[in-house]
């Protein structure tokens, strides 16, 4: 599994993930700092990356496009520092590795982790 760490997260995330044996790069190493989310999603899909973010726009893009890839891991916490929630994120990545390889939306919160397989089929009923 390879991860792109979104611009809204510290580059320290990439370092923590690499130290944990997970291939990762901060988006600032791969593309323009002001790239739209759609460009990051396209890069991730074409290059077989999973996106790690704090931004809800990525899940909205998956829902709107019924995308099957890339997988997205969103951190939903007030403090998104790798020092605070890093170990929980790493544990979730390892536990859900097969689902993330196949296409999933993983949400990591301080008290729980949720996963949905892609494509998302949210109804507005």
C-alpha cells in the first residue's frame, strides 16, 4: 500500500508512516501545493495510491463520481497531529489493508474507525 498525504496534513505524517513500514509521500513532494483535490485524486488513482486526508471533499468526490479508486482515509479529529492519532491511523491502515487495496473509504476518529467499500452509493432520501 502506498499513501499520498494531503496538503492539509503535516509532512510529518509521511515520516511516521515510512518509519512504520508504510510507503508514503506528502503531496508537496509529488505535485503543486495549490493543486485541486481532483488532481490529487487522479494522480492517486493512476499511480495506485491511497489518499490520507483531513478534508471531507475527497469523500464527496468519491460519492459524486461513484469512484472505485482511489481509496481515501480521512482523519476526523480536532487534533490531527501524528503524535496524537498516528498510532490509531497506522493500526487502522494495517487492519483494513485488503479493503484499501480494493477500494474503500476509511474514516478514523478518536473513538472509532468506520469503513465503506467503494463505490459509494449514498442516497439522498
